[in-house]
C-alpha cells in the first residue's frame, strides 16, 4: 500500500496577513493615546517638581541674604545682584556659578526647562515681579523681604510662562495697573498651569483660581492673595 504524506502548509495566506496587520493597527490606535497621556503626566510631574525646587531655592536665598527676596532680570543688574537663574545656580549644581556654556546649557535646559516646553532658547518659568518692585511701582507697598508677605501659602512666586514670553519674570502688577495680558501660560498642562507659592508648595491649577480680575482674584499680588 502506497503511503501518501500530506505536506503541511507553510506561511500565511494574504488574507491572514491582512487580518494580523489590521489587528496590530487597531491595538496601536488604542494604546498610543494612553501612552501619550502617561508621557504627558510624567512630564507634568517633573515640571511641578522643578517648580517646587524653585520655591525651595527662593527660601534658601532669602535665608542667606537677610530675608531679601531674589530678583529677576527686571531689576537685578541695577541692584548689583545676580538674577534668580544665576543666583540659584549653586543650589542646582552644588558648585559655584561658572561661565561654562556647556554647564549653563545643561541647567537652563534641565531644571529651568519644563519638559512640556519644547523651546530651548527661552525661560520656562517666570518670577513674580511683585517681589522686586519699588514702593512706587507696587503702589506704596514693599515685598522685597520674604517676611513681609502676609499670606505666603496663597502668594505665587513662580509660574509657567507663555511660549511667546522671553523674559525670566512676569510683570504681574501690569495685569491690573495697565490691564496688560498675563505672561503666564494658562494651559501648559491641558487646562492647568503650574505655580509655586511662597511657602514652597507647588500645584497645577486653573489660572482663574490664581488670577481673575472679574472676581478680584489675584494671588500674584501679596496684598490681595487669599
């Protein structure tokens, strides 16, 4: 009796390959949005951590300078002190400020750069200029010393800047005095923005919860922060 061997099928048919490709495409379509949200969430956490560090560096600066608050490029040079980005350099790196372009770039595009901010040539975080204004500029008040702020837990010291902002500070007094548009990005993290308060705690908040002229909310002005 002649034995007949049935030869096994090798490979896939075209229809089977198309089905596999369709399933993979479907899975990718389902997973990619979740992966994107997870990535954005991780970036937001890191950004908030960096803001919290800026709040801590502010307190360390005041502690080492007879309670004086740091300054930004708005007023640092006329007062013969380094702007906050340079003044905090030692706290960030553990070593004194250096003119090394490579080290400065690592700091500027590292701890001073929000991971959600794709720019590399501008500041991600802006210092609240109220803390360096003269009495005349602040309409009779001075907030140059940390201990002068009546409600540190409610007063914003750093916020996240708009992509169009190029300075290292936010001219928050102009928002009410001159009706100028805020330099803070209200939607850096979807519908929230990161801020750090003078007591050192940081949070992602809806911008109207810290500044909304129509309801007299202004957490940037130490006098009105609640």
